């Protein structure tokens, strides 16, 4: 076993892997993701200062939190089907059929959700002044986001990683810029309207890029069979549940920490400690963006999948672990620089979290995406669901015993076990395929 791992993780293999990732647009995606992070951080930093009134910024935060739940069920996850099934199509006629089906029915679903939400909000008496009008105005943002996601995922499926990175950066600049500029004069209302303007412009820009770089809109679409439509829907719903559980995990953690610790200072330390380490995940996300279509194309070649899985883990480990070690050493400086000396009690938590999120970025995230790429969404959904439930239980146990440090221990265990389960399942699929071929 050890020899096989060394075979896939030797120096030449990793160097060759880096060169191939460069050719496939990884560094464009990576630098694009880094710029997106920096611009988003600046936007988050300046917006509260511009709105100034803390109650008004609180209203905007509520609107954002409310929409974040709508985004989880947006289009019932049909946009993710574009990524997998457009890769499998060899012609633009087939790609267009899938793209139009997912876009059309995703928007229909979002429209139905929008109507239900409007009816629900109309019958609820909200105690915060002005909240209702802002909620109603911001309700359509997830629909614009869905259209943009469909276009972005098509670019990924069509191996246009450089174009994908470009529109991601343009979108972030527009989104942050417009909401800040309009918030200067119109506060919360300006921020929301600015976001709509950003979506409209970037969707137009993205369509222009697709027209120039592909034949998607110049080709007549094929007619999808009933079974093909069922496959798209099945994959979408499976991916929806898997993504939902992954998104809910940090929400659950914050809820349990707040409920059990019941100390606002300790909760603030925990949140401050997590801000830096969680950003390691954008490196894994950049890798996943590049590798996903290739794993989809080799869905039935488990020799290839096994080999490239180890290469992916090796590449991520080679990038992330040295960063985590350096940042571990510089954690005192980071805390003082970003949060101030008052947050130094968060130092121990931050140092543990560098390795917690390294595990998530090297094992759990990429392996979950690989399984999704080869169509194993049911397993992903089950694993994510069990992990989310076990995480809450572990949180309750370890926080009771070890205090705030117990939350990090619970998260580390959950990420590690979930990642190893994904790896073992890939081995199981490999051995099963080998037996079938004998």
C-alpha cells in the first residue's frame, strides 16, 4: 500500500501534475479566486462603514442570511447538472439541450419558491422596522444568481477555465463596486440595487464571452429523452442535499457554540479564529474547478481515477500544508493586525484550525467533488448528512467537556472521518470495477 502511494506522490509525478494544471488553466482560476477573495474582503470591510447605522447594516445582514437559505434550494440544484452532463456531451447541440433544460426548469422552480416566500412573508408580522420592504426587494437576487451560476458552470464544463476565472473577477468587482457606490447615497436600498445592476451586467458580459468562445448559442439543441431528463433531475437533487448538508455544518456549529457556551466573548474569539483558516478552502476549490470535468470524462476508468485522486491529494498537500505551517507560526501577528490585541485569547483556536481546514481542503472537499464528478451523488448526500448529524452530537459532547476548544476538536474529527470515508469509497469502487473486468 505504501509503495503505491509513493508511486503516485513522487516528485516527478507532482511536477508533471503542476505543469498539466497550468496548461488546463489552474493558475488562472487560482489567481482569479485570490482576487475574488481580496475584493470580497474589501467589500465586506467597507460596507459596514459606509452604511454606518448598525441597525441598518443589521437589516442588510438579515436579508443576506435569508437569501442564503434560498440559494441552497435554488433551482433544486439543476445548475450542477450542467457541469456534469455537458462534459459528457460531445456536441454543442447536446450541451445546449442540457443547458436550456436546466436553466428553464430551474427558473420555473425558483419562480414557484419566490411566490411561496412572498405569500409567507405577507402573513408574518416582522418586528424590525423597514425589514419587510428590503426582504421583498432582495427576493429576486437568487434568481439572477441562478442564471449566472448556469452560465459559469457551462464555461467550466466546456473547459473554458480562463474565461470562467475572468468573469468571476469581473463579477466580484461589479458586485462589490456597485453595492458600495450606491450605498454611499442610498444605504441599504443602494446596496441591494447595486447587486442587481452587477448581475445584469455580468450576465450580458458572460453571454457575449460564450458567443465568442463556443458554439452553444449558434447550434440547434437536441431533444432530450425522458430518461435523460430524469438523470438530470436525479443528479441535481442528490447534489442539492450533499451541498446543503455541507453548508449547514458551519451554521450548526455556530448555533451549538452559542447555545452551550452562552458567552458572547468566547463566541467572538471562535469566529475571529476561523476567518483566516477557512480561506485555505479556496485553494481546494480552485483545484476542484479545474479537475471536475476531467474526472467526469473518465467516470468509468477507475485506474485513471485512482491515480489522479492520489495526484490531486499530493498537489493539494504540497500547496496547503507548507502554507498552514507558516500561517500557524505567524498566527499571533495575524490576530493583532486584523483584530487587535484584545483577540489574542483566540490564538490557540486559530492554530488548531489551520490544520482542521487543511484536512478539509486536502481530503474532504476534493474527494467529495471527485465522487460528484463521477456521478456518486447519492453516496455524497448520505455521507454529508451523517457527517452533519454526527458533527452536532460531537459538538455537544466535546464543548461540554473541553469548552470552546471542543468545537474545533469536533470539527476536526468530522472532517477527517468524512474525508477518509470518501477515500475508502473510491477504493471500493476501484476494486469492484476490477472484479467486474476479470
